[in-house]
């Protein structure tokens, strides 16, 4: 129950890794701001399923690419709960497309959703965290470390997330610890969508552990980095990827 009495905001939290992270914090007693960009039915289902867990869920609808919406969401959650202790920048999109077919719109949409959103959410959240201290966990991707054909804007955005993580870690230490999680392939709606493009399923034979991750396994890395057990982690990138990328 390390997070009892604490407020955590998870972006993109009604599906996949974000949902698993929200559940993990809830089990630890947190009040969890569950951000979604307009999926109230998914939030309602999640709230119903998790209603017996110790923490509390707060619905936080906002498009993480919209500066004013992000500011309203973060200020509203901090005001309603009296504090903000943890921000998990998880919301994201991917796209499988050959580089030479990638349009400027594709590029802007992916960079906005996967990288600018992290800037906007951190900028809104940090002033609420500074006095009492806090932790930020940004979700990058193993693909930022390895690169991947047909994922250029996505890998560029996720590489940017890692660099942004390190700069913010230096700027706001020691009061706010900023770290990143760079997951390998994980069973989520994003991966299912990517696998529909012929020839683009991630090959499990290239993963020494021989399988994809369950979102709950990635959530444990997020929970760890946000917790006092990670008190000496600063600007780090933890990559649960089944051994696909070894650094
Ligand atoms: N699944 C994988 O294999 C994998 C691997 C590495 C990294 N990741 C990263 O993990 C994170 C979560 O992805 P996932 O795999 O759980 O997929 P997902 O599609 O289930 O989750 C992404 C979430 O982001 C939300 N979102 C998208 N645009 C948004 C916006 N503008 N505003 C607010 N929310 C928005 C979606 O509603 C969704 O809930 C992403 O950042 C993704 O890049 C996933």
C-alpha cells in the first residue's frame, strides 16, 4: 500500500499497458487519474471491474495533444485530490508504413501523440509535484533502442521520449525522479493492430523468453520506477523486453 494517500495520473489508461498500470497503482491504494481521449464506456467498464480494489479511480478525459485540455486535466486532478505524486506518460499510437510513403500528417500525428504529449503533460504536472516531490515514468519503446523498418516516426518519437526523460531527470532531480520504461512486444490493442499488417507480427523466435509480455508485467516496471524502491533511479531506461534487446 505504498501509494495510499497519493495521487497518480496515467495517460491512455483505459486499455493495454496504461490500464494495467492504473490497476497496479490502485492495488497499492493510490487515487488514480485515468486519462482517456473520449472512451467513457471503457472507463465505466474498468471502474466496475476494479471496484473492489483499495484505491480510487478518477476519470480524466482529455486529448494529450491538446495543451489547454492537458492543463485543465492536470490542474483539475491536483485540485480535486489535493496533490499530484506520480505521472505516467503512457498514451501513444503507432503506425506501420514504409518510410517513403509516410506523409507529413502521419509524422505530425505520431510525434504529437507520442512525444509532444509528454512535454505537455510534464509541463502541466511538474509545478504540482515540485514542493512535495514526485516521480514521472515515461513509456518509450524497445524499438527506440533497436530501430525498426516501417516505424520511422514512432521510433523517432520514442527516442525523443528517452532524451526528454534524461533532460528532465537532470533538471528536476532530486525532488522529482524522471525515468522511462521501454517495453518489448506486449499483448495490447496496439500490437494487435500492428499484427494485422501482413508480415509485421513481431517474431517471438527473436525473443529469448519466447513470448510477448503481458501488460501486467510492464506495469510492474512502471510501479517500481514510481516507488521508493527505485529511489536511486534517475534518468534511467528500464526495458522489459524478454531479452530481445540486451544493452
Ligand atoms: N504494446 C506494445 O508492444 C508496446 C511496446 C512498446 C511500447 N508501447 C507503448 O506503450 C504505450 C501503451 O500502448 P499499448 O500497447 O498499451 O496500446 P493501446 O493502444 O492499448 O494504448 C494506447 C492508449 O493511448 C490512448 N491514446 C491515444 N491517443 C491519445 C490521445 N491523443 N490522448 C489521450 N490518450 C490517447 C489510447 O486511447 C489507448 O488507451 C504506448 O505509448 C506504446 O507506444 C507498447
